[in-house]
């Protein structure tokens, strides 16, 4: 029997590329073809992500649960590489039930090796950010989502942290109290040294809520889910891997320290799920036709303030997790070439093609000082960015005229020509032309 494959959907930029919607559309298409994926796996990150789906105009923002909630036969897997906040996880399950009358609980599969975000991790995350602000000034903040992501990954690597499997063990409370006391000491250090302020009552409430959420989570399927997924693959079932953060936020290859604390490249699925490279299927890079970024760090292709405002408004460019306005920039081919070299995409999906509020658009074609194709150690070192201008397609409404306007076609053909110059020569596969799962234009199959 032929074994199954893992198709990996990931973002080659800084995030917010529309990954959730494209995963939703891919599941819809495969369902119609009678060839549905058996599972969708979140393999890195945690509640820092915010993937937005729509059903009949109703918004569904998923932070930790994979974007397959609307497909009753698809398992919702969190593999070993993710960090989980039990309070937020449980409330996400409840929200899906409340807003869409879908009980996802029987389909949840959480690895016992997934990492727990402790009750104090978000506070420590914010304390670290406030210390960085004090020491180096506001512009050098990492600009984290404040969800405790870095703290959870750091304590896992230091082997002081807790994993989901621990909540099923008899000595759970002992381990929990030890970690809690340790992190409280760390917090006291921030108070003493850096005048960080927190509220004891807030901590007591969080601790209580966290332990209550753990009780709820014990009823979910927590165990060797990697084995379950390997069995699916061995028996010929296909699996979809859903990246949470974009490649430029990768802990090793991104613009450190303005990155997240996990490996965000598609190959991370191999380690997180524990499978060999033979199972890798398509690598599908999902990117907006323009760029956005939130948090600290340089953004070489950023637009001027007036244009940025237009894109923020037209594209609703405000964080799904934090509500922060996103910086907007032109698509950056230096970044894309770098990330394509790191990740070998086979296909590209371009999103938000229906959003264009300007008569003239740009593509950042390269960094002048890095004409040899090398990539800067720090993006802040980039001084000069070459930008090519092309006509825009303002006012296009795909609901009224479904054909792609000529200016958009020309832009996409320009991108295709660029893809041909990259080693992996990915195929421009589809264009997203609206927020619902059916709003897709298949460029090439
Ligand atoms: P953290 O992941 O919360 O530690 O944040 C580290 C950096 O990654 C910050 O610049 C965040 O703004 C950014 N980041 C993390 N997750 C997301 C996301 O889902 N969308 C956009 N930016 C993100």
C-alpha cells in the first residue's frame, strides 16, 4: 500500500499571511474531491498565533486549535513542538461550541510531549519585555504577544518546565508547585531589580483558573498522538501540517532577537511529529501580495505612513491575537528568496488579492548592499531597498467581476517570473480573493 504524505502549509514572511483561511480552503477542496486529509497538525507555536476563518460571515479566530474545526472527520492534532496555555485552550473549545455549535473535544489529539505554558509564564514574558524597554529603550523591545511563549520554550529546554503528560502523573501537583515557586522567585527578581509591578491577587486568580483548566484538559485525548499520526500515514492517509508563525520569525534563521521562540520552518514538522523525511509531501508557501509585520525589529520594505494607513484599513491589518496595528510593506523578494532557500516550497498561494486600495503598487526587489544574494545578519543593517513599481487594481470586487483584473494578472506573472529564478521553482498555485473558504481562484493545478 502506498503511504500517506504530509502537506505543509506555512508562511514565508512574518506571519498573518492568511494560513488559517488557506488551510480551510484546502480542506474544503479535498473534501469535495473525496480525498480528505485525516488530520491537521499544529506543530510549533502556541496562543501567540491567531488564524481567522469565516463561516457565512461569522468570524472564528483560532489560536491553538488547528484550522479544521469545520470538518467533522478531521483530527485536530497538537504535536510535541507546541506550547499550550490550558486556560486559553479550554476557552477556545468552549467558544467554538458556543458560536458554531461544534463539539471539537472528541477530535482533539494532544501530544503528551507538548509543552505547558505555566500560569506565571505570561507575566514573566511581560516582565522581560518591560526590562528590555528599561535597559535599551522602547524601540528594542521584541514586541512579544505577552502569552508566555519564550518562557515556556526556555523552561522546556532547561528541563525545568512541564509537559502535557505531566498532568496525568501522580506527582503532578508537586511538580507544579515547584515550578510555580521557582517562577515566582524569578518574578520577585524583576520586582526588586527593575521595579516591575504585579498584583498578588491577579496571580492567585490565574493559578486557580489554570488548575481548573487542567482538570478540564484531563478529559481530552492526551497521549502518544505522534504514533497515531504515523499509523495514519503508514496506512495511506494524508495529513496537513499547519504552521503557526511565519518563517522570518524562526528562532534560528529569523531576524534574532525579533523572532518567536520556536522553529517555524516547514521542516520542523519532522521533529515535532517524529517522522522521517520520506513522508514530506507538498510545501505550500502562503503569502499576501504585500507584507505585514507586528512587534519589534526592522522591516526594510515598509511603506510610507500614508500608504500604510490605507492598507491597514482596506486589509483590516490589526493583530488577531493582540489587536495591534500591523506595519505594512511591499512584498520583499530578498526575504522570499532567502526563505525559499531555507524551505524549498513546491507551491505558492497568494492571499488578499482582493485588497488593493492604491493606483500604484511596489515590489521590493533587493537590498542594494547585498547584491551578491547573501542575507544580512541583522535586518537593521539594510540601508537601501530597490522597489519596482507596477499598476495597482483599486476598486476590484471579485463578487461583482470574478475575472482577475489585468493589473493583478501582470503582478502575479511578475511573481511567477521571480519564482523561476529560485532554486525550488515553486508553482504559483492559487490566489485567495476573499475571506471565506470558497473565495479562491485556482491559477494552476
Ligand atoms: P512571541 O511569539 O509572543 O514571543 O513574540 C515574538 C515575536 O513574534 C513578536 O514580534 C510577535 O509580534 C511575533 N509574533 C508571534 N506570533 C505572531 C503571530 O501569530 N502573528 C504575528 N506576529 C507574531
